[in-house]
């Protein structure tokens, strides 16, 4: 066993454990923190694959900005603890059937389609090339500036809308 395989297996166990912790936690803040750990584990996977830019983007965008926004909304709404609800009678059988289908598909893919067709070679000009990142940044802020700005305004309006809805539900303004 190589060190890469051992590290991959350890990280895979951590990723699965944090994903299960996120799903099974009844506290929304703990779920969000488990999700941050999962994002960090995925970033380490990207580092193992030789993609440091994607790993840092994963940490900065997902574990940083989006999770701060999630935690802000959770705290603002006061929905830290999940209220006990009644399960619908068809939910558990449907979940069991879907889980069985997923396991069957995974076994099929591993048994019959798990052989790669060839070696995957990254493009030579994109690997460890600062010019590629500069090109991508220039394209984002020159050619796609309008969609970038519209997305930022849309996120701002969504956040303000969540605040307004919360204020009205808690008894109005003031």
C-alpha cells in the first residue's frame, strides 16, 4: 500500500463520517460545522489530485463564504434545533428502496464498468500555469462581468429578503 492510498482511505472515512454527522445531527449549527469539515476534506482530496487552485477555491468559497452565510441565516432565524416532526408512513419504505437501488448501481458500476478506458492526462498548458489563472480571471471580470455582478446582487437581495421575512415573523419592525 502506498502512502497516497492510505491517506485517501483515511480521508474517505473522515468525509463519510462528517457527511453522516451532518445528516444525523438535530442541531442546525452542528450540521453546518460538519459540512465545513466535509468541505475541508474534499479540498484535501483536490490537493491529492494535484489541483491546488480548486482546493483553495473550495475552502474560500464553500467553507468560507457560503457556510458563514448559512450560519448567519440559521442564527438569525433562530432555527438551531430541529423540531420533532411526524414521519409520513411512506418515507421509510421509499428511503429503503432508494438506498437499495443506489447499492445495486454502485455494485454494478464497480463490478462491470470500473475499468478506466485509458490514462487521463491533464492539458499541459493548464497544469501549474499562472497564465491560465490570469486568463480565467480576466475572462471573468471582462467578458462575464455582467453575470458576475447580477449574481452578487441576487445573493444580496436574497439575504436582505431573509432578514425582512424574519423581522416580520418575529413581530414587525422595531
